[in-house]
C-alpha cells in the first residue's frame, strides 16, 4: 500500500521533531506472558506512561506549536470530558498559552480537578458532549480562541502518528498494528506513519462494539448498542471527516470488541504487566484474546497501542473483583443449615479448614423460603481457583449442609487460564 496522500510521512516526522523532549518517548516492550496467552508475539506501546497518562498530549502540542503569536496570545479552547482536556491544559501551560476547556456537567470531579490543576480554565456546560461542543464554539467565536479539535485535524493526527514512528524504531519486527479508534486521530496518524515506513504492515482499528461509528462510516453494516461502555475514551458518535478519509486510504480492517473482553483485558494488564490501563487503551489486547480472531494473529508479531491509563479507581476495583469471580477465585455461596447455636461457627470452621477465606457473610432468617427451622447463610469466599472452590463445596456437603452456588454464570464466562 502506498504512503498516504492526505497525511504524508514528512508531516509526521516534522511533528516528531517538534515534540522531541516535550513528551515522553514511552516504552515499547514485548510481553512473554501475553504472548503465551494469545498465541501471538505481543509488543505493547505504553502511552499510559505519558505525564497525563494518554497519547493525547502529542497531537495537542503539535497543533498548538503551529499557532502564530497573535493566536497564542488570544488563547485556545477545547471540548473534552477526559484525556484531550488534560493534554491541551498541560501543553498550553508549558507554552504559556491561556487555555479554556469546556467539559460536560457529567464529567467526573477528579477529571475536572486534574484539568484545573494543569492550569486551564474549566467551563462546565451541557448534559452531552454535543452541548459542550456548542458552548465551546460560542466561546471561541466571542473571544477569538483557537479551537483545538480532539481528533479531526491533520496536525492533531500527525502528532498522534509519532506513536507509530517510535514503535517501528523500537520494534521494527512488528507485522500487525492494533490501534484503538474513536474519532480516528490516533489510527489515522499511526496508519499513515506505519504504512509509509513499512508498506507490508497490517494496521487494524479496534472499536467497542457499542460505539462502532467509524466502522459504520466506512461502510460496515454493524449494530450500535450505545449506552454505557468502559471504553469511554473511544465512545465517539461523530467520527472525523479528515480522519475517516485517511483510515479509508490506509487501514486494513476494523474489529469490534465486547465490554466483557475489554474488562478482561484491563484486568490482565494489571495482573500480568503491572500497569493500569483504561478501557480504551485495552481494546487491542481484547481483540487478541477473542477466540474469533486468534487464528488470524497466531505466530505473528503484533504491536498494541496502549493509548491511556485514566480509569476511575472505583471502576478499576470493580473490574479486578469481577475478574476474580470469573477466574473462580472469589465465589458466592448460599449454605442452608439448621437454625441452632454454633451452626455459623461450624460453617466458618469448615471453610477455614478447607483453606478458603470468608470475605463477607450474611445470616438470613426472616426473608427466606426455607423451612422455619432452617437458616440461609450467604458467603462470599476467596479460594485458590475453580478446583479449590469445588473441594470446598464438597467439604460443606459432607457435613450435611445444602450448598447453592450463586455466582456460577459469571464465574464460568470468559475466563482464560494460563
């Protein structure tokens, strides 16, 4: 495939020269364990290690460096509920450019606080991203601010393309590049750079299956569920026009991944690579883990762009706990026994003797359909894994206790064992 006519390699190289020393040259490392899990030779580019934990700094800085003195003095404005806001705020502060960020009212307080801490003026406006964008456009027109688009701008895309420049310098053996796709700035830049440097490389975009709007824009007939997604960083309803054209020109395929697959990928990054990754940053690994695509990537060297690490700590804790449930290391049991003194102590002793650990216990008498002389004891129990969990249930049943497993559906779905 020839180099892009819309986003030339020279433009991306010029961006790399401008960004040198101002953004991190992030690590690009192979993962032995993820390679064993997926059957591919996996190499991860850790953009979650940028100062703002996202690749967005690259494009924002490249765009603002192109402003003339008058535009810099007037200031810039952006609309974002997350990573783009922080990237613009940080790099504008470094350049001495006044920055205003319009954020929807639903933006988590921590992201608002971080953006303000980076020196930007934050305006909370609108209940949707579209309403926030309308306010940003109004403010830009009134005050003469330059609007810094999150993705649909050649200079933004060129800045994001420096990710792929670095990857192919750090790991020239990469045969396939998996890139998250929302509005398309990252993959447009990465595809243009990668195809120019290595025409035979395969570039594949990854989208959350609830927000497949770039895939739809490119002619794919796929259903969009919308609603909540853990990959909010790529939950974009209106893909860019410029980026769409570059993607149509340069990108080989698009893959959609499920919420459960993204959750599992976030969990594996924490457990295996000891790194925190947001949902959007984990979609490349989610695609690799999908049995439907495993044969396609088997024995190939696959580069994954880990685009960011800004995940809410409460969401992360829930993912890790649900992962333990799926892996059979945490389970919920209902034990039905006689309602008599010492029975709860007996159950606790049996669990302890089996080498398991009780995390939660609820002793239910009134709200129950069991016989009046019986009692329900609901337990959340930590075990070493599925085999140990089965041994615990057998031990309880040997004592004449009736045991029901209440988490069976989730614990049996999507688990990968090494």
